[in-house]
């Protein structure tokens, strides 16, 4: 097989890759200079759609509808866009070996790719229950969700198991979004997670109580404080029961597991500096190896606002880090400099009729404000996190675009507060006046 050589290679064809390609095009990349190598069979798309409208029975999202960059209100980059720009999309191609010293990548089929600059955008993979030896975890109809192929398999199962029983293992992002999606598909849904409340990485007990109440009103059953320890299958190998650590056994036609992600960096082990489970970068997403950049889920980068180094597994950072890396590469070539990455963390989720946004850092004391009654016709509530007398994080459920902008501003400006009772009373109006 002929060796292929490019000035720039983006390894991975997800969110960060798509936004990087758009930035390369803006910066005048020449035909033939850039390639994206992806193990997925489709051009970069907005991954968040997979756990939301992709699974809905109505208003279903399908490609080419959600190729990047529609998720941030940008131009939709269809496969033709890449060919028009002379950007080579090398799809269904898994890289199995990377030699950063020799600037060489090798695919599963043995194809060799050379580059002058590499952007690592391999994202995350799912943590599997079989990783910690859960018995029977390879039964049919136990699903994980990361890529479009996974979503397609789940869609098939939802059709095949109409009105059946679903068990969702995990109470994080996937757990909450998938429980809602399967419930909307009229499955009988039970969630199981080990913590005392859902989404403990971000939610306070007060925030979680709202979502748990709302989900219960929608008919989702929630079992907390235990984990799945095994699965029983029928004679076809299809999952039938989920065995819990507390001894309970749940019937299941479909199981969806969302017990966390792991950045995909094994190809580069021992070749590049790592930190906090990711590839260590500077504020331009440059790694410890010359001409090698890392963006999106895999990058552990300096978060200037908190004088800390962090890894962020969310789409907004995937987009922005990709753009920053490309700007850095191009400005370097022109002997220019650009500003350091100054990121305000932004996470969001949507399920049922709900929609929340979070900006900043969820550290320090938290206060809860607003109408957080799960039975309200239009619930709107939020939280502020206060550290060292300053508001450093803000969460809002049911906010309008302007209100969401206001909480983003609060998290960025970090206004001082000395009376938390007053802040609770003021609630959203505190953010709106900043
Ligand atoms: P991403 O995972 O998008 O892309 C990585 C790409 O690299 C994939 O195409 C993969 O196949 C490819 N790849 C990996 N190894 C390879 C190899 N060896 N050879 C070739 N190709 C390889 N965030 C958020 O803020 N709000 C949200 O609502 C959601 N919703 C959401 C839903 C679901 C189902 C998931 C899985 C994730 C989210 N996220 C999210 C998280 C968000 O999607 C995630 O942070 C970004 O997609 C990260 O972008 P990357 O480009 O880093 O990885
Ligand atoms: P997560 O880290 O959000 O949640 C994992 C959950 O599983 C936690 O509640 C955890 O304690 C629980 N858990 C761990 N071990 C368990 C076990 N043995 N049994 C039952 N529960 C267990 O991870 P996720 O929900 O799997 O999401 C995977 C990735 O996808 C993350 O990077 C996430 O950021 C991303 N994602 C983001 C969004 C969003 O931002 N809206 C949506 C979907 C996915």
C-alpha cells in the first residue's frame, strides 16, 4: 500500500476534528495539505445528538442533519465540503500504531501515513462493565453509547423490544439522557446507580432532587446506592435479568450502560507527557513533543481562570480547543503569536422538556434558588457556587437564552457576595444585574 503524506493530520474524526477542519479552511489551508483519519464511517458530526434526538421516536435526528458545525450555529460541513476544500477524509480507518518520533501513523490495514504536524483528537471511549469483571456483561442487548454505530444498534433494539423493559446502569450524563430517551420510546425504564443522588460530579443534592422527582413523575424508576453485579441471558444470549449487589434482580430486555468515559491515549503511551489521565498540553494545545497537538477530551490543559490544569469531556471545549490549536499552528508558521486559551467551562444537558446549563466551577458552598418543584408546569431554578466570597459557578434549569448568558457572565466575572441568604433570595435576578 502506498504511503500517504500530509502537512497536517488530525487523528480522530469527531467533534474536535470537524471544528479544527473548519478553522484550517478559514486560515487558508491548501488542497492536499490536511487529512482527517477516523475509524468512524461518517464525516465529523455533533456527538451530543446521539443521546438525544437520534433516539427520539418523533423529530428524529439523522445524518446529514447534524454534521458539525450546526451544534454551535455554524455552517454544516457535509462530506462534499471536505472534498471542495481539498481536505482528505480518510474514514473507516483505525490507527493502531503511532510513532511520534518518526511522525508516522499505521492503520489496522497496514496503511502508513506521514505528517509534519499532528493533532490528536481521539476523544474518549466508554468504560465497560466487563473491564471490572461483571458477570454476563457480554450478553446481547447490553449497549454502550459513544459512536453512531452504537446508536444505530440501540435504535434497532428499541424497535425490536417495543414496550419492553430497560435498565439503565449509571446515573451520570448518559444515564439521565438515555433514561429519558427510552422512556419517550415508551419503554419501562429503571435507573441504577451507586451514589446517593444522580450526576454527583456536578449536581448538589438539591439539584438532583428536582431531576429525580421529575423523572419519577415521568415513570422512570430509580434505584440508588447499588450497582449491577451480573446479568442473566436467555437461550439466544439476550439479556433478561440484571442482578444488583443488594440482591435485587431486575427484568430487562435492553440494558444501557453509562459508567463513565476514558480518554483514548494508549497509542501514545510512553511517547508523550501525560497528566490527570490525559495528554498534557500548554495553553495552545501543544504537547511535550514538537509538532504534536492534543485537543478535546484527550487534552489536559492549563485552565487560566482557575490557575489549574484540567481535562474537560464536553463538546464546547472540544470545539474551542480545536480552533485554538489550529490558530496556534498557523500563527506559528507566520511567526505570530496568539492569546493563551482562556476557557470558561460550559456544560449542558437536555432531557424530556428540561434543559440546563452550567458555567464555571462547582466548588465551595452552593446555594439553591427558584422554583425547583418537579411538579411545576414550568420549573425554573438554579444554583450558585461560592468560594472565597466569590461566585465561581452557576447552574440554571429552564433559562431563556438571555438568562443563560447572564449566568455565564456571573461565572466569568466572579462577583463578590457576603450574604448567602440574600443571594438565595435574589436568585436569578442577581445574575441578570451583573
Ligand atoms: P470525539 O469522541 O467526538 O471524537 C473522537 C474521534 O476519534 C471518533 O471519531 C473516534 O472514532 C476517533 N478515533 C479514536 N481513536 C481512533 C483511532 N485509533 N483511529 C482512528 N480514529 C480514532 N457534551 C456536552 O457538552 N453536551 C452534551 O450534550 C453531550 N452529549 C454527549 C452525548 C454522547 C452520547 C457522548 C458520547 C458524548 C456527549 N458529550 C456531550 C461529550 C462530547 O460529545 C465530547 O466531549 C466530544 O465529542 C469530544 O470531542 P473529541 O473530538 O475530543 O472526541
Ligand atoms: P459520567 O461520568 O457522567 O457518569 C458515570 C456514572 O456511572 C456515575 O454516576 C458513576 O458513579 C456511575 N457508576 C460508576 N460505576 C458504576 C457501576 N458499576 N454501576 C452503576 N453505576 C456506576 O459518565 P457517562 O454518563 O457514562 O458519560 C460518558 C461520557 O460522555 C462523559 O465524558 C460525559 O461527559 C459524556 N457525555 C456528556 C453529556 C453531556 O455533557 N450532556 C451527555 C452524554 C455523555
